[in-house]
C-alpha cells in the first residue's frame, strides 16, 4: 500500500506527497508526472512531461515504474525504470490493473489498442488483446481479486459494446452491446491525412456512404476539439447516424493538435500563444476535404462545443469562406475577459494569462472571436447555443458574441436553454430538443 496526497497546482500540474511514519514527504517527480497504479509491489507512473533521473531521460507520454519499498523509504530519491514508451504515431490512452496484471491502452494513429503486461523478474512480458480494429477502447472496470477486466469498445458505425478480457489467458468475449440506432450497412469509415501550415500530417476520419459521389456535393458535418490533451477517437454516432448519415450526409472528425492523440507533445504544440497552429490544422483538413472532392464550401458545416466552441468561433472569423453552416455550442468566445467569466481563470495553463503576459494578450487580441468580428464581413449565418446555468464557461460568451453580431447587422441564430449546465440540457428531453434544433439548422443550410 502507498498512501498519497495530491496537491493540484493548476490544470495540468500537481505535487504528490507520500505519507511516511515521520509525516508527508514530497515525491521527487516532475509536476506533470502522475502516480497511476500499483501492481505487484511496483508503483506505476504516467508521464505527461519528460523525467530525467541520473542522466537518463524518460520521454513524455511514457509509463515507468519504481519499487514500492524504495518509494516509501526514499520518496525524494526515486529510481524509475521504463515499462512503455510511445512510438512516433502512438499515445497512451489508459492504464488499469487487475490482481497482478497491468493493462495499458494505446492510440496507434488514433486507433485503439490494448495490452496485458505481466510481471517477469525486474521487467514485464506483454501480450496484445485481440480486439476489433478502427475502434475506441476504454477500461471500464478491473477486478483486483482476479485478472479479469471489462473493456468498452465503440466505433463510428458499431454500437458501444462491453467486452470481458481474461488477463491470464487473453480470452475475450462480448458481454453486452447497445442496440443500433441507425442503418450503417451502406456506410464506410476511412482515415485520411491533411498537411497543416507547418507541414505536420493531421489525421482525420470520414464516415460516408460507400457509393458517395466524389464531386464535392456531399453535405458534410465536420468537428474537432483541439484542447486540454483530450483525444477525439471513434465513437458510435447514434443520433448523428440517424439524422445525418441516413439522409446522405457525411461526418468528419479531425485529430488536430491541442488534443492527446499523439501524446503530450501533440497537446503542448498548441498551448498559449502557439494556439494558431490548432486553427491552421482544422482549416487544412477542410481544404483537404475539398481537394479530395468529398465536399465543398457550399456543403460543409462545422460544429464544436466548449473549447470546441472557441475553435468554431475562430474558424468562423478567420475562414468564413470555408463553411456554409457553423454551430457554436456552449462556447468560449471572449478570450480577453475569459478570467473574469465563470471558471475561466482556472484554464490559464491552457490559454495563457492575458492579464500577466503581454504576449498572450497580443495573441488573443488578434485571435479572440468576440474581438475579431468585423462589420460587413461575409460570414455564414451561425447557430449559437448556450445555457443560462452554464457555470463552467458561462453564457456571457455566447450572449456577447450574439449581441455584437446584432450591433453589426450580421445574421445569426441564437438559442439559450434556461436549464442545464455545460451541455445540451438538464435532461434527455431538453437534449433531444437541442439535437433537433441543431440538425434542422444543418439540414436546411447544407441539404436544401
């Protein structure tokens, strides 16, 4: 057993203390390295930044171990050893443990993989779990009294399923699957890559009809997130499949920087004043869609919420010519006064501090959507959605943006739900109404 105290420093950094007989002692790890698990007398660490010990560096995104007894005896003098390090197109996607096995989930070019690690002397042996391809994987639960674990499996066209994995044998079986919500028999999932402004390859998924005409005529809904090291991976499309794919539309998910699809470096590439590259990535994917004739500006709509709503706001103001529909959900839009609105001050590790750093303020003055609306510009008519009780980003961002557009005589659609928090509504009925409004807007803009 290892008793720990975690003291958060900001969104991403923490201090860890080990409780010893003489009191708490600081664990000698970098602020973005975290204790993840305990297996067979070994403390497992997840590295969100590089960790150098005795001249040896373990790269960000790796998984390392220390011996439990040594960690408890000398928290300030750890001796880590490598368990797993990411390849050039890999990222850590989860850690779990059973009785005496370590489970590691990996994104391999945004495709889910899972492995069982077994203690062997000072090291480990590794066996892959033979799960489906082109899906997202998550460790739903793991049993500390056996080597069994439940794994959640989901794809764009495959309903979420729960699989039981036997860590001792590697055997797998499906325990339960959600019912399908749409007919996916005529659809196909493909993965492509676009080239961003700095030459970096940006992967993205396209879900469309197998017999889709590659003439730019397909109505296409395009989304991404690009922040907080959150990976956007294949997930069952459900309502989108029923209301969009079945009507002949295509769906696109881009794995732009700011997320965690390729580890901490993918996230850090777009922090603070470097954030423009995230927006360049998104625009590059749109242009690649046009080059492949999957869709065209006339038939392309974009949607995103929260930090993804900020993404939509920036794309709306920077590239209005690329889209005909823009859905801006529960967004951040005024990046100059973000620290004064709701929980905005807590995200300075992601966006920078406009009040303390002149370079950050200068960046957001030229990038913040609210501050860069221009009277007379040829913007598409957006659909802006927020909730009155959103205590995370606050409804002020959406309200101010809509009010500024009204002052400038620019067309827009606005809906504010008086219930619910940072999401589509307080219950399923309200969420269904929000989905209906969004899909109606997209169908009228892109399918008519």
